[in-house]
C-alpha cells in the first residue's frame, strides 16, 4: 500500500444539498422490489445458471412474492432468450418480466422480440452518464450520449407500446443512467428529461428511472443526497418511478438503499443475499427483514428461509455466508454465556409468546423465518450455565434450579474443553443423564449403570400422626446382589427417607435445597425433583429424579445423590 494514497485515489466530491429532507424521515411502507438475481446476479457468477436452475430460481422468486423480476439479458445468449420466453409463458398475470439491453438498436430489437406475448413487460435500457465511462468506455460526448439514450428510447417505444401488434402486453420502460452515483446530477436530469419525453409515461404507468450506484463511490448519505436531488428536480414526478440499484463495493449498499428510500426513491433493485457483480448488489433479504423488524411488512415472504437459501446456494453455486444478516446459519445462534443468559431470561419473560418482541440479542423472532428456538443456543467452551440449561429445558422439559445449573455447567465446560468443540444437544442430554444417573428416564435406557449403584424398588408411605410420616423404602443395586429396606420417619417423604438413611447407614445426608415441577400438562405428566444434599458434612451433590409419581421422583432424586456419592468415591458403597 502507498504511504500517501491521495497520490493515486481522489476524494469523492459530494453534492451540496443543505436543505436535505431525508434525515428526518422514517419508513412508512415497503418499496416496489425488483429481483435482478437472474440478470445482474447471474452475469456475475463464475458458472452462470443453466435454464433448469433459472426456472427453479424464478419459481422461488415468485413464491417469495416478487412482482417485478429481471430475468435475463436476452440479446446475450440463446439461453437468456429462451429463458425469457419461458418466463413470458409461465409468469402469473400480475408479475412483470423485465429484461436488459444496451443502447444498441440490433440488440434492442432482439430484446423486445424475447418479450412478445408477455402480460406485463419492462424493457430496461442502460447507458453510462459519468465522465469516466463516457471518456474511457464509449468515447461519447454528453450530447451524443443524450441523443443515443433518447433515440433508443424512441426505438423501444415504436417496437412496444406504439406497435398495434403489441397491444396484448402492458409495456413499461426503465432507463438506467449507468454510473449515476459518479455522474453530474444535472446532466443525469437532462438525459432523463429527454428520455422521459421520448417515452411519454403516465401517472398510471410511470417511467422507471433506475439510478445505480454501479460502483459504490461514497458514503450512503451522499447517495441519499443524489437521490433526493433527482426526486425533487425531475419534472412530472407523478409519472416517474425512482428506482435504486446500489452495489456494495464499500460494504454499505444496504445503508445506501435505506437512506435513498428516505430520500424519495420508490423502488429497489437487488439480489437475494447480495449476489451480484464484485461485492454484489444490495441484499434484498436484509432490506426486507430490516423493514419487517420495524413493524412494516415488506410484501416479501421469507417465512421459509431454509428453502430460499437452498435454492440460492444450489443455483448460484456460492454458499450463503454463515453470518449473512437474518438468513445466515449462525445468525440466530448464541454460544457465549452472557448472550445465552440474556436470551434465556428474555424467553422466560415471554412465556405467552405475545406482544412486542423484546428478546435481548435477537432482533427477529427466529420462528418468523422458519427457524426453531432449539437452534438458538448452542454450547461450546464460551458458554455459561444458561446455555446447557436451555438445551435441557427445551429438549427434556427440565427447568433446572439455579444451583444445579451452575453445577451442571461445570460438567459441560469440562467436556467442551476436553473435546475442543461445540457439544450438540444430544451430547449435552447424555452428559446430563450420565451425571445425574437418570437411568429411569425413558431416553436413558442405553446408559447402563454400574452394578453397585442403587435403584428404588418399592416404597410404603403412611401417617404416624398428623405431623409425622412413616416410610419404608426397598432399594437394591442394579445387578441385584445387594438390597436394603430403609425405615424412616419425618414430617414429609424426603425427610423420612433422609432420616432413615442417616439412622441405618454411616454416611450423613443433609438436604440443603429441594425443587419439583411437573413435566407436560396432561394426566400422564411426570414430575421432576431436584435435591441438593450435603454428604458427610462436606460434599455438596445435586440429584435429579423423574417419575409419574411425585414421591418416587423425589426418592429417585435422593438416590441420584447417593449413586453420585458412591461413583465419586465420596462414600464407599452405602457405608453399611
Ligand atoms: C452494469 C451492468 O451490469 S451492465 C450489464 C452487463 N451485462 C452484460 O454485459 C452481460 C451480457 N453481455 C453480452 O453478452 C455482450 O456484452 C453483448 C452481447 C451485450 C455485446 O457483446 P459484444 O458486441 O461482443 O460487445 P462487448 O461485450 O465486447 O463490449 C461491449 C460493447 O458494447 C458497448 N456498450 C457497453 N454498454 C453499452 C450500452 N449501455 N449501450 C450501448 N453500448 C454499450 C461498449 O462500448 C462496447 O462497444 P465497442 O465494442 O464498440 O467498444
Ligand atoms: C444495468 C445497470 C442498472 C447496472 O446493472 C448497474 O449499473 O449496476
């Protein structure tokens, strides 16, 4: 890189527009959208789409709800011509087929031919207006450029709406002063006035002036000023549709398109996920969902985002970036602890899933674009207690108490560090079942316990008096070689069990914390019990028990503590 880049690159000189209005405006409605995926997007692909791929893409654009689709550059190739014919034959009544041609009469004729018989068609011509392009590419003066644009417009008119044979089609016309954002704004107006007069638009069928940032040259506010200047100076504004076509060379195409809409533009041309020349066209998914998350329906439907991505990736043969706004695979995922904690708290507040969306870190409800909540929180070594407990909650309906969350999070952290990668939901569930010895939990059958761990065989619970409960518990180890009958009394089933254990065995159990809740709401629902015990005055252990019967669930939670204590060597067998 140069020590002094100003020797090579010049600063963009912005338009002076001291009375600009756009900064104070807000969005009220969506623009008209045009997808140019099949033209500008396609022309930039290393391997352009086959006709079959174009058909699949076209159908997806229709499903999304596009009413204006630029389908091809028909004079470029037989594929483009044939595909335009396919669209003419298959487009719904209310969809306009748009095609592009340079200002070259023989190519314009071929272009119009490709649209013959369409219900609604837009012929789109382009001609560069910037000094650079006129000098370097065309060698045309300002006068010659204006004349060429005007004459080609007249040619289009004579071949379309003025031709009696073409009466079956609603013809619209679009003109792009290419490199608009690098052109003298007054000269662009002069060319467009002349083109407008040549076409003769009406309020009902306005002429489309598409004002491209063919190459993004400056900051979005400068583009917005240029658009406001055009909108406020073009005559007969009612008969003009101002269209945007921002490219993303500086990475600001979305910002430019948004500010330029505030500046008065009516329509936006772009591609799904920002495919297109060099850094791409403006991304229509982002623009549409930016509106949606401000409460404005974009009139485009991305509720099945996965199928959109599938088509885009298959046909473009370019992957959609995992961080692409809204659609990217990692966009609705949180790995880091504080994000997961905040998201989890947000969902807890939003139990009824109604009202204004306000979940920290998530600007859009993933369900609105067909994503599940399960995919949001993913666990790796950057995650905290919230992540793993979210997975357990969503997949096993177990709402772990805070202390257990903290305790289990250490187990998960250990595993993520050992594996050096993200843990999938089923791995976290297996860790949980294994740690808390949930052998009686239906999905835990495959996790066989060691022979010297205990299970509940039976219990009898009765009342000694109205304050004291009497309990008999039959428990045995899994291979059936040891069995115990525990007898205890207490003011509840847990205290009776604990008292029985403490009387009969050498180890001492002290209940520090206990929680229970039901799983599911029908009559077959189960209960989950969580118990935190201090064993031998030293070791704090959480136990988990699940059963249709609440008392069995709580006894199981205590057995989960006993079994962990044995497995960790805290107590030796039952210290009988
Ligand atoms: C910004 C954009 O995206 S514009 C769209 C660009 N898309 C494409 O170019 C894809 C399809 N293009 C093609 O298939 C071919 O370029 C064709 C069929 C249009 C023309 O092919 P060729 O006749 O071989 O021309 P070629 O591609 O070499 O060069 C372009 C010529 O068109 C001229 N030209 C470029 N843009 C325009 C325009 N808007 N109006 C009139 N002439 C133009 C150039 O000045 C050059 O003319 P020259 O040969 O006299 O110097
Ligand atoms: C043809 C025009 C609109 C174009 O693609 C551009 O300027 O980027």
